[in-house]
C-alpha cells in the first residue's frame, strides 16, 4: 500500500463506504468505541483518518473542539457534507506526518487507519506525539491476535486485500513497540469477529 494508491482506492470506496463499514456488525462495534469515556465540554479531540465521519456522531461533538483529518479528499468531503453546519475543523492531511504541535489534543482517535497507512508505526507515533500528557489514544481496527500468525488462508489473500486499501496482517503489538515507554494500556478488547477487530484504549504517560 502507498498513499497514491490509497487516494485512488478510497475515491472508489467513498460513495459506498458507509453502506458497508457503518452498518450491521461495524455499526454495533462503533457504538462501543467511546463507552465509559466521559468527555468534558471544550476538550480537544483529533480524529486521525476520519473517513466519512462514521464515528463522530457517537460522541457529544457539539460540546467538543474537534479536528478531523484524512488523506483522501473524497472521504473527507463525505464527512464535511454530514457535518456541514458543525464547528468541526476538517483538514486534508497525512496521518504519518501530522501538522500539529506536541500534546495538542486531549483525545486522539484512530478508527480503521493503522491497517491502511503505508507506515503504521510512524502514524501511531504521530498519534501519541500530538496527544497531551495523561490524554487518551483510542484505536478501533483489525489486528492479528497476539502470539499468533496469519492462517494459511489469510496469508493467501493478504496481498489481494491490500489492493482494496487495507491490511489483514498488522500486529498492534509490533506497531506500539517503539512507544511502549510513552503509553500505558488501559483496555484491549475484541469488538467484532472475535478478536480480529479490537478496541484499544491507551493513556499517554505524564512522565514523558
């Protein structure tokens, strides 16, 4: 996967994305994304890879200061259209190189983005960087199960799936390895298709 191909494939996905990835099991999984998180008015939230904005209405966005970025202009336009009259700031930006200062946000949300970007370790590092100390990083994505490799069937189709704009062979444990001293795991739970799709909540350590 690379950014040029992602622009092409997500231009094709944009018109039908919500029909597939914000319906049925995906919708139910997204409903669990912000459970037990008590947002306070005025807090700053960054959506990294906001896509069509499928997760935004699942938190009290009118009370928050929300910034939403995506590399695909077509996906981002879908989100803009949904929240045309909101105060949300939408920006076209690469998740691997966020144009924000360190610690700029109280919450950083990455929903189905780390399995998409060419360099997910760099993207994750950027997410941690722009989160304030003691802030929360929230991830919803598909990952391989810890300690388990891909099945023969998944290995056979992995490269084909990549052509559709995502990777089924990503290990979150490998992604976060370089930042393990900067974060603390709060929760990690399977929310769809067993443990394939996980909701991961991390706290950025105040000592860093």
